[in-house]
């Protein structure tokens, strides 16, 4: 409000709380809540008197709120109806025609201001007449819009500056000051962002361009809905503990878990429309007590999402997993119906419509089996097949037990609710005991989960890789022994199994990429500071540009490290689509040549097939081209320090090679044959005398050690050195055991490691 009054280039909207969305615009004024009345007074002042009058209403209400807080730190009702009337009356007297503020600020618009006494205006506001005819309807619609956008689902208040959300905790002594701090800081931050967009020509104004707000939202990657449990707010400012949001954990989905879900149906997943044959980037497991009101409502929201009520859902599939409060109890008709629907093998594209109609049934709690069967028939399902599944008690009990076992494997107790999206377990708070039907998530929240899975959990990249591999013939078309064309077509089964691969890859990437090294933030900031076209070069991935992997490399181009990294980065670009950004950091002053060797780092080289895909790897090889023929060269192997590699056969002195002097066969280039052999691997370590009395005696120098394998205890031996207690043994690949040699060493020491 202060920013608007001071003439900042912003516009302000105040959305009512969620409780107003349920208000009845036709109800008498006296029956409306103070929140609804305050919202109506603000809207009426805006419509009749203008922006500054509306700001004055907010100021008046805030002042009354401070008075209430001074009397009662945690009031049950912040404002009363009388206080709302008082604020509206004061503002009307100041800003209507003839008012003190109107004369100062609205001289040019005096003819458009209402010439009406404040008491009469208040009567019109209460009666919903004259200028206030549609006020309550507009307020209720605004509250519904706020609820649709997820701005009213928690006790926190929100400041949304061009869509960037800042959360403010519930009312405390500091809430008014905190509101001012958050709002003004949000304005400043957003103005800096907009100025940057304008400076770089990203924002354009004119009839041929989108509205400015729409452009800003597109440039900043905005989401269609706010839910801090799914997508955190852009900023949070608080003076105390924030209200708890629904906790979530990321797990790596296992093959056993996928097989457990697959055992719930043929196939178990529900898809939007006819998209069963598509590889899905997002997989949702809705775990709830489906026989309860809350569980059924959560399932309905998932079905509404699949039905397209929250936007495009074609990147998702959903499985409903029952987790009853009493696993030993007999499943209800609703539980058996949902289970049977997921096991129905035919006409699966119509199941979503059937479940939506079922879960929206106004007598869902008392619905009869005959009603369910009629609804299935009218929805286009195979009524006879569905009836058989519904009556198959043994199969239903088996599925029931599998669902309960899967819920425990996911770490959920009986009766708990959660939505698992690509391995992200979002535990939901229960409203058990509250009146009405509640769901902590709505269809729009499932759209957010899909968006996060596609981008934040690398689902799109994983799906693209699987699709590319399938097209290139590198993935076999999966099938099962008991699969028949009568029950399930091959395309659907293939898409389900390939979507399982996407889930596994996505969950693993999300699990381990979410725990960066603490130093990575500082390193990323340093790279951002260097991110100019003059200091780096970006090489896109050669295989798939959509793969969400990027490497930023800072190196000296004339160094041994660069010689090793170059072929590795090239391999990753070609076969994993890695995007590489190189930052050159050369030595500015050289007194000698930085590189004095021809070096090749051996990495796998894959055979390219006719269709452009990669086949099996070639034998390891290092290829040198255009080497000088008259200079003396040395051929050696650069191997890890623990490898003992020696030349065991050579036709010439490998330390003094002249390529021009090598024997040349009748047909071909000069050739030299040499063989290198891995003689041993060095097993190294350190011995410390934990009982030493002095620092000088802490290293047990001279102690004899044996190393052996299996029953042969003495295959290698060594002595512990005085320098840091270092020892070294030559070994070969495999498991080795280190012992103290018999004699004095065993008499004085024992090994603890």
C-alpha cells in the first residue's frame, strides 16, 4: 500500500482467504464472516472511490488489527463487523465527493466521485444495492481464484509479486511489521528483475506482444499453482517457526517395488485418454485408505487430474494403492471396486471415466454393488468381466495383501496417506474426524507433481534416453511368458515396462543429485561470474540435447589434466548427451614448453551402426597420427600409481625409438610390436601403535607383515617402515588378508583395523 501511494509503478490486488470461497453471496450481510465483509468493503471502495481509497481501507483495517493485537496477542477473530463498518465509513467520508482527500487528490475527477453520505453508502454495502450490487459475487469469485492457485491452503499469508511467492506466518505481534518488510522487499527484488529483462531486451511492449505480466511469468518459468510442499516458495521471511508443510523424502525406486505395483493389475496403471502406449516421464503412486472419505477424495483428485481437469496429463500414469487403517478388516465395496478396476484387462481407456463417475457419486458411502455394476456398464466397461473380478474374493485378498506390504515397504504405517512421484514420497496430513470431504492435494497439485517430475527429477531426460535406446534397438522389446494377445496387446506392456525404467532412472538421479557437496554452491557462483562468451565455450551433447546433464570444466588447456579430460568429455558428450562448458585457465607466463609428450588417454570407442546408434565397444586402442620420424621418442604407459606395469617383450629399445628407423614390411607402414604386463597391484597402508607411550614410538617400525589368500597365509611379506608406519605389499586382484608374521611381531602386537 505504501508503495502504491508513493507512486511506484505497481498494481496491487488483495485476494480474500479460503473461507470466503464458501460464502453465499445471497446470504444477508449479518451472516457473512468478518473476513468476507472486510473483502467486500475493500472491493466496494475500489469500485466506487478508486485506488487510493482502497489503500486507505487497508490502512484502516491494519490499524484496527494492531489495536486488537495489543489487547490479545492471539485473537480468535482479528476484526469484528463493527470495525469493518467503521473503517469503510471513515474512508467514504474522506474520499467521496466533498471529502478532504478527494479535494486534494481528485480535483480533475470530482464529477465521477459519488455524492453520497457515508451512512447511505454503508446501507448499500449491507444490502448489496447501487454500487455494491455485485460486490459479494466478485469477492467470492476472487476467493475461489485464490483457492485455485493454491494461495489459501495453509495458515500462512502470501505476497505474490509477479508470481514470485513469499510466505508470511500466521498473525503474531510482529505480523504487521513483517508484512511491510516482506512486501517492500518483494517489490524491490521484482523491480530489479524487470529492469534486467528490459535492459537485455527480453520484455517488449505493444499490441503485437503478450501482456507484460505474461511475459515475465514465461521468462521466470512460473508454475500454474502454488503449493510449498511440492514447489518451495521463492523466498520466505519469518520471525518464528513457520507452520509445518507436508514432509517429503526422495527414494530410489527398486525393481522389487515396481514388480509389487505391477502385481496389482494387468497393467495396474491408469492413463489419461488413450495414451497407454506412450512412455511416461512421471509415475504417481497414490497410497491411501481408499475405503475412507479422505482416501476416496484423494483418489478422485488424482482421477480428475488424469481426466485433464488440471491441464495436460499425458506425461503421467497413476496407480491407486490401498493402505487401510485395519489391514485385517474385510475390504469395503469401494476398495474392492477400485482394485477390480485396476485389474480389468480390456477397455482400459474408459476406466478413468468410470472411476470419476463412481467417486463423484453423491451416495458413495452407501452405494450398492448393483449400482456399481450399472455405472460400469454405462461407462463402457466390460460389465461381465468387471463383475467377475469384483466377485473374485481370493484374487482381491491377494491384491489387498500386496498393497499393504508395498505401503510398509515405502515406510508408511497403516492408514497413512502419501503420493509417491518418481520416488518422491510426499506424506499427507490426515483430516480424519473433520466434517465433509477433504483432500490435502487437488488435481492442480498433481499437475505440479508432474511438472516437478519432468524437470526437477529428470523424468523428461530419462524418458528421452529410453525412447532413443528403444528406437536404436539397444533395448529388447520386453514380454512375459504368460502374455497373450487376448488379454493385453504387446505395445501396452512394452510402454509400461519402459516407463518402469524411466521411474528407476529418474528416482536414482533425483536421490543422489539432491545432496550436493557444500562447496558446489560457491563453485557454481564462481562459474556464473565467469559466464561470458569471451571466457568459455559451450559444446552441446551430440546424442540428446534434452538430457539434463551438464559439466563445467575449468582447466589449463596445455596441461596433462587437459590431455586426460578431453577424451573423457568427448565420450560423455557423444553417448550420454553431456553438455560441456569449458572455461580456459592458461598459465600467463611460460619459461618452458608446458607439454613435452604425445599423449592419448584410452577410453572405450564404440562401433557406429548404419542407423547412427552405437554398437559394442572396440578393443582399447591409442592412436597417434603424424608423429615425427627422426626424433628420439620413448614409449611408456601412464597407469595408476598402484599399478606395476612393465614391458615384457619389445622388438626395439622403447626408450630410444626413431620411427624412421623401424623395420618396414613389404606392404604397410613401419611397425613395432611390444607387450606390457600388469605385474602386480600395490597394497599399501599405515601401522600405528595405539599403546605407545611417546610420540617417537607410535610407529611400530620393523614389524613383519604377511599377506595371503584363502588358506595360504604367506604369499607376500614386508616390514613396517619408520616413516609414518608405512608398509607396501605386491598383490594381484582379489581379496587379500594381512597378518602379523609369527614370532616377535605376534608376541608384541595384535591387529585392530
